[in-house]
């Protein structure tokens, strides 16, 4: 046993704030209800993503949650609690007005849809409003069934890894929410960056869930941005950049700041906070 599930996080709309759960089903498409929707920029046809901070960082001022009724439905809210339910006939118009740019919400991933990813080192040195080098990325390379994932259906990280980043910058408000994992695994402090060594291994969670860890999670500029009540924190990315560089061939040769790991689902079932996590 390497730990227990300490937190479960779901992000119904890509690049918006999400919700914290006590339990949730894991399906072959990942955490039920996670990244099922995305906003598309009407001008470019690309996914609106906070990975492009000069244009979309304000997405993180809004939260997406799922209504309790079935089937799951999307509700978007701001810091004051004002809500726009997806069923609102003026949903698109209201959301576009909030964001200052025309967007539409989609729940089916078009083939080949892309997003722009600003290079985080350039964002750190040139600022959030700068027009920096942007890589164009096709999404969900390891999620063939659906969903608007960066790469794979599940994203996990350990508390030990997060604590090392936090200890390096104790005044920088380093919280798991900045890194947008689905599963936060409570581990011993000695297991910092254990995720690096889980690549290619299988993990059992609770009674029935089995996943396979397939790649480290490279960090973009998003963790440094304002996340709701969490302030701007350059160290949220700079600390990872300093402490954990790992290869990720999708982004090219060399090493990249990584925190956490991507996984695919082999066996489905419920996952709950407190469930045991066993590395096979």
C-alpha cells in the first residue's frame, strides 16, 4: 500500500474551477463527469484554455459544478455565487459577456480539435499579458473514448510531492487545486515524486478500481495563475521547474517541469476518500 485517497477533484468544464467530492465513480472515460465539456473560441475554433494566460486566464474566476439531478448537468458560477445553468436559454450569450469574447460550450470532442499552450518559462519571465511562444496541441492523446483531457482520463498526484513544492516556497499558497488533479493520494513524506517511478505500473484503488500510470504530468503556466481565491503564485511553477524535471516526448526533446502523473482506467468502480491505494 502506498497511501490512501485524500481528495477527489472533478472539473466538469475544461479550464474552469471545479468541485471537490467525497466519492465518485471511475469509468473508462475517467472520473464520472470530469472534463466532459469545454468552451470553444468562436473566433479561432480552438478550445479556450488558461494555458494561454494572456487571453484566457480569467476562466479561472468561474467554477463549473454538476447539478445533483441525473443526468449530470453543468452550472457555472462566479465568486459572488451568481449562477448560469446550462439550461438557461441565454447561456452562451451570458457566458460570452462575462468572458469578453464569444464562446460556446460543447460536450462532444471534435476530431483534431486543438488548444494553444504558452511556454511557461516565457510567461514567468515576460508576464501574463505578454504574447509568448505558443505550442499548438491536440488534446486527449491517451483518451480515445471522449472527454476534453490534456492527455489521459485520470490525473493523480501525491501529497508528498505537493509538500516538497510547498516547503520550497512556504509563502506561495501552493495548493493541490492549482494543479487540477483528479486524485490526491495521501502518502508518507519520503515518497516525494514517487509518481515518476510509477510509470508503467498498475494501481488498485479500493475494492475494484484498477488504473495504469502512463506518463508524468508536465506543468504549464496554469498553476501560477489566480485560481478563485488563490492569488497569483509564480513559485507554483518555478518550484516544480527547479525540483522535478522529467522527460515528456510529446512536448519535444529534453526535460520539463512535472508534478503528478497521468493514468488510464483498466477496471471501473467507485472511489472514495480514505480508499487504500496499492501499487502492483
